[in-house]
C-alpha cells in the first residue's frame, strides 16, 4: 500500500462506456489487470513532476545558449574593436625609435585577438614581428638580439606559444621569419613553449620534411636545425638537461617518417644534442608502464632509425647508455623487424623448390631508410664498433658486469632481428678479444673463452651442475626461469656463449677440437690459432655437456609444468611467439618479460639454443668419441623396467590427441584467426599462424608424451637397444592401427575381402583396393615399374603389397608371394635405384668409402639437357620433367622407409652427413641440419683437404685471389662437363676472402656442398621417407645408429645366436629324438671356424645382407632356414634370398661342405646353380 494515501483502498469498478482508446502512457495495457485508484493517482503525480522538471531543464538550456551566444557575440565584437585598434597602430609608418612604444601597445592587443586560422590575424602577426626584428637589420639566428626587457616574462611566454600555433597554420613559404623569431625566443627562454612543446616539434617535423623547400638551402636548413635543438639547451641555472624535453623531442619529432633534414645531414643536429640525455630519455620511457599516447604504427621504427643515424654522426658520443637504449628499442621491436625485414635474395636456384608452398606475407616491408640504418648495426663497421666495446670494457670473469651483460643482450637481440646476418655477427664476435682485470692483473681472452669463464661461474650454471652431481632426479629449472634481474643477467651471458660456441663448433675440425699434445711445433695460421685458443679442455667439455643435458632435459620432460607455471597472458604471448601487448602500444609495458629480458626469447627459444649446442657435441662424440661410453645416458631419470610400455602408451595418447586436433581444424577456423587482434599490425596473420601452431603442439606433446619428447630430442639419454625395441613397437602399433588389428598380410587381405559392405563399398571395390597394392615388375626395370605402379599409393605403401616378377618375355615367374617375393622386390628396387650403372639418371653417388648421398648435380644436369633440346625454363614440359625427378626421389624415400617398416635389412650404406639430416627431420627444435667442415670429409675428401690447407695457411689469404663464389660442375652437350660459378652470399663475386672472414668462407663452402646443392633431392627423399616412417621415430637415433637400423649390426656375427634362430625342413627337419642331421652339425662347425668376413659372405649369400639384425637373429624376417638340396655332393649350395633359405646338399664331410660353401659364396651361385 502507499503510506501517503489516506483515502479508501477499495478497488472501484473500472467501467469505460466511451469506446475510446486510452492515451495515458501510464495506463494499464490490454493484457494487464487494471490499476487501483491510488496507483493511478501516484502515476499521474509522477508524470506531472517529470513534465515540470523537463520544462525547467529546457528553460535552463535556453538561458545557457543565450548566455554562450551573447558571450561569443561580445567577444567577437570586442575582438573586432581591438583589431581596429591594432590596425590603427599600424596604419601609418613610424620612425624606428617609436617602434618600441608601438610594440608595447600592440602585444596585448595581439595576444587578445590572434586566431591562427585567420589569414588577416597572421598578417597582423607579421607586422608585429617586423617591429620586433627592426632593431637588427640583418637578423641571424646566432645573434642574441631579442630585448627581453620589452615585456614581462609572462608576456614573452604567451608570445612564444602564439608563434608556435601560428607556425602550425603557416605554409613553408611564409614561415622563415616567424621560425627565426621563434627559435631566438626559445633559445633565450627554453621554458616558454613548455605547454606547447609537443606541437612545436610536430610543426618542426613538417618543416624538416625532405619535400619542403624551407629545408633545401644550407642557410634555411640551419635555421630549422637550430630551432630543433633550441629547447634542448641545458638549464642556464643548473647546467642540467631536462629529460622530459628530450622525451618529447624523441617521440614527437624523431618518430616522423619524413625528416629529410635529418637524413641528409644528421650531424647538423647531432652536434648540438646531448646524445647521452637522448639515450637516457628513451631508457626512461621504456622503463615506465606506458609509452606516449601519440606513438602508433611505425613510429618506433622511425625513432630507432633516426636514433642510430644521429649517434653515427657523432661516434665519440656513444657509450653504454646508447647501447642500452638501442638494446631496449630493438628488443621491443624484434618481432616486427624480423618479420618485415626484406629477405636477402636467393643466391642460387638451389635455395628454392618449385614444389614448396610459397608463403604470402600480408605485411608491408620495412622502409628503405630504416633498413639502411639498421643495416649499419650488422655490417662490418657496426660489428667492429661492437667489438671495440667488448675490448674497451675492463671486465672480470669472477662476476658479470652489467656492461658485459648488456652487450651480450644486445648481441642476442641482433641475432633475433637479423637471422640472415647471424654468421657474420658471430664470426666477428668470435674473432674479438676482451680485456679482463682479475685480481688487478690485466689480461686478454678470446671472446668465446671469456664468456665460457663468465658463464661457468654463474649461479644458474653451478646450481644445475651441482644438482646433477648430487644425482637429483629432477633439476629445478622452473625456479631459475622466474623473472629476476640477476637471473636475466646470467641467462644473457649463457645464451651468448652458447650461440658463439655453436658457431665455433661449425668451423672447427676434429683435429682442432681436441688437439693432441705433441712436442712438434707446427706453424699455424691466425684462424687455427684463434680456434684452438677458443676451444675448451676435456674437463671443461664434460662440465658443459653435463650442464646442457640437465638444462635441456626438464625443458623437454617438464615443459608442460614450466609453461603452466606462467601467467595465462604470458602463456598466450609465448604461444603467439611475440608479446601480444605490442598490439596496443599504450599497454605495451604491461606485458611480462621474457627470458633474459629479451622480448620473444621464451622457454622454447632457450631450449633451441641449448639443444643445438648439445646435439653438435653429441654428433662430434658419435663421430670421434672423446667422452666415456655411458656419459650421455640418463637412465636414472626413468624406471627402465616400465619404460618401453610407458612410451608406447604415450604414443597411443599422442596419436589420439593428434587425431582430435586434426578433426578440430576441419570443424572451424583456427584459433589464430580470432586471436590475431591481439597482435594488431605488428605481425602478419601468417606469422601468427606459423608461430602459434608449433608452440601449441610442443605443449601438447609435452603434456601427453614427455618421454617421447626426450626420445625425439635427447635420444642419447636412453640405451640404443631400448630405442630399437621402442622403434619396432611403434611400427607394430602403426600396423595394427592401419590394418584394423590384422598385422599379418594374409589376414589383412582376407579381412578386406570378407568385410561387410561399408565405407569400402562392394566386393568389386575391395578387389580394386587390393589391386592397387599389386604390381607386375620386370627384371632389369624394377625401379621404373615400381615407380609407375606404386607412386600413387602414397602412405598406402605401408600396407602389404603383392609382387609378380616377369622375365624379358613378360612371362610371370613361378612362385607365390608369402613375404619373400616382397623382400626380393624391395632389395631389387634399392639395388636398381642406388646403383651407379643406371642408363638415364644416377640418383645417388658414392664417395671413396662407397657411402651414398644424393647426386648434387642431377637437377643442374637435367636442366642443361632440357635447354639443349630447346625446352624453355618454366614451360609445362620443363615443370613435368623436374617434377617427375622430385617424385622419384620421394618414391626412393618411401622404398627405404618400407624396408625399415617391414624390418628388411638392405646392404646399402649412406654417408653420415646425409643420415644426420634424417635424424634432424623429426626434432622439436626449429634448427635443421647445419653443415660443418668435418661432414665435408665424407662428401669430397679433396675439397676437405683444400679447405684445411686454406684454414691453416699462414700467409695472407688475399694473395690467393679467392672470393665468395664457388664453381659447380654441370652436363654439357659436348659430352664433357663444364663449370658454372655461383655466389656463396649476396654480391659474393665482389667480396674477396681475407684472413678475418676465412672461417666464414669455409662455412659457406661446406653449407653449399652439403646443404644447398642437395636441398631439393634431400627434401623430396625425406618427404617420402617421412610418409612411411614417422620423422620423430628417426630422430631417436644418430647417424651411425640409423645406418645400423637400415643395414643391420656391423659387429661380429654370433654363430650361436644364428643357430638358435634357424629352422630346418626336408631331410634336415629335427625328429623326435631332437638330434640334428650330421650335415647340419658339419655346417655349424664350419661356420664357427670361418673368419668373420667369411661368415658375413655366407650371411649375405643367404639373406642378401652381410649384417645381423640389431636385436639378434630372432628379429630376422623371414627366419633363417636350411633344407636339403639333394644327395649329389658335386652340387653347390644355393639360396632363395627372398625367404632367407639355404638349400644345402647332403655332404659326408665337413671339409667338402666348407669347400663347396665358400666356392658358392665367392662365385655368386644362386638360382641358376641350384
């Protein structure tokens, strides 16, 4: 009820006989019950109050409008009157001595009437300036001619602000006199324009535009230059510099993209600046929560470019503050610079692949001027300047100085911004020396050695090594990754050392890696001396490997926990690969710091650097052991009894998660599309998509399969035998999954034929499906027939295949494929394809050790042949031929993968550098195989020796007239091969090789021969291999282990193991008495007494490979078997290699058996002699 109502509360009848609609908005609607009389009265009262309130507001608004209009009219009238007074003062000329009095009368009027947008007011200002300058007939910016006694300080300050606003509306033609006056006034009273200082520099930025005529002449350019630096003068009272003024100068003037005056002659401005104060203002800005509000788009890039240009103009001004300001800016802009920098032109066609998807970028490249200025930071002069800083800072290896850490951080940012210049940066740093002052003793150390000494003494290094020595099951890396200034300083030092040491390992051959101590003095080149002086001792190597193992292990095994410990926003930034807060520059400072204080250097980046160094040392130890046998093992981290089953379970879960992720991708757009708004214009959508996917997958893999991650990236932590068992389990799991549980080929075929009509369709379609896995192959054209019939299968080659061999008359050979013919087929294909006697193309070539690698010149040779036939490059015919060659390499990879998939050993040995590419194809890190000098020995021993001679050359390399080019041999129509010259780097023909860049030249040659020249062949082969064998499975092995996986164990043949795993048939079948036939006893006695090389000959004669399976002969498929070959002792033993069957005649003596067996093996007897 309503307490203020005193009438009756009884609801009256509501009778309406008028038939009219209700117009009261507060009345009841047609569907609501009628209001009572009390409620209706209150509603009416409320409506009345609201009406009266609305009327009062309208009246008040009307009064305000009238008041504003009257004020505006009065002010306009007043201005008109004062303009008339002002015009009266200047209507008639006066004597110069009376100008002073007129200015005093005119200034108050000018301040009251001036409106910058009115041209007549601009004219009145010119009259006043004419009086102001009249005492000086030839005004000069350097003359202190303004008489400040004319007006009070407040009046001068108001005039200065008026001049700035007037300049904003002026064009360049009418601004010179006004600009001179403004500059003189600001020089005498720098604080006068403080309220409009931002506008002042925005106006000057327009006048400094390269297209504006006012800055074209020398005198006018000087006017603008001194106007620019006028507010930046030190305080005359304190002598100090106002950092706020420098900050406004930086973010309102230097951010302009059109400062032609600064670009042409930066020294005209730089000589008047306190560049240290400019650096400090930038440092201060990046230390505050927010950037200035007016900074948008590419402003910070232009600031960085102009900052570099000004400091280059006055080199002696540069110091640690300059480096810190540069470091902060580049660290903030690193993702933008990296993604938008124009990539270097491909120096040769090897670097491109027509079959490769071309990524289309949707971001604009960096402006040319920005590229030129940033290019200075990575060219020889810029790197030399950086080296001078290393050399000029007295450091100590007992503690890391802030300057040293700053230089390390700056170098790391350079490497992130300019990955294509990484080798140049590292090489010149590698050649630098750093002066140390330990205990008052000054000494000079090579940069690598200095940073090793500093890194090995950090708390991070000692903590990890000590925990490893204490055999702690899990080293606590998460605590060391937390944001902390001291840890950031140490991480920067560690990261730079690892980057430099990675480069050192690439240019160091085995002889210089751990040089033998000899009493013989050998003359060494400067390059060799530098490499040996930078190398670590054996004890230091053990310490480093121990650190890298126990740092990398938790970054793989516990990655999900480490990533989970980050805040949600930071994890999103890490997934994006950038700091997402960059999208909104006003909030940029709210973003969390990255590792080492370097934006974009996240956990995965740290892991990549550490893993690269660790793998490089492991590969060298695999090639030339220098560490104890089990030094790399980390079995204490796992329960090895359950390891295999646990890894298989992880693989199952990983497959399920991958399948769900693939299904999710087809259901809708990728999350990166919706999250692109976080990164604004800083990175393209393609960059976001490319960076989000791998990082997200890394975290998923670590969550579902931490042991799998260790196997992929740190395989040496697990014994080789265990990894082989894991590999076979993975293959079996994949077969079972693909074949619906029917691993046996015959059962699989039966299941296909007998299945219900479902997704595969009727029986005819099932037969057609099986028919695609059937081929007819002719002897002598095995590879070509196999390619034509099986290439279209793709991944389907994993399923069982049926082969029918035909002779030269196309008549089928007798036999049923129970698995043996498939083995014969695969071995025949590999022998045909990898053989050097091919009539058309040699896909693989061998070195002097008969180790195979892709033919480096095959694409060049095919291209030359096509040109000789008049086929235009890029035509359909050209693309067909080149595409067919790529497909053949891909098919070869599938065939090798099929052999590994089925457990069939092949007698083929690949070069170690080629096998290293297999292993690196399935690792989690972003770095692929990196060529080094030692791998070149397997490819071209003569070139290796030549480069070694160049490395050790004691004289001046310039005398050898080498440049950064290389000669490749290609086919010529004359029948002889000719050479063509290709650049090793951009403009390589004009860059002579000197003593300083000799290691870089050697590195480029090795990379060209080992990587670039074989790029397309290797990529296609690995693509085919990865179709059959998951690349992550290959990454579980090093190069020598992969060779054993392909061709078997090269250790001595275990006769007893072979005997335990041999089956007998025919006359030799073991009866109920369990006794072997006498001939069988003779056979094993002979095998036991044969030399190992002869045993291998026998094994190859029967199984086609001279090596045993990795896990013993129990893994040989089909099983080794012997049956009788008749009773004629004159017959020779024969074989059916397709089923590993030895047909052994019944011999009465062991001597006869030995003679006949060796004769058959050495003469190559086979089916024909059986």
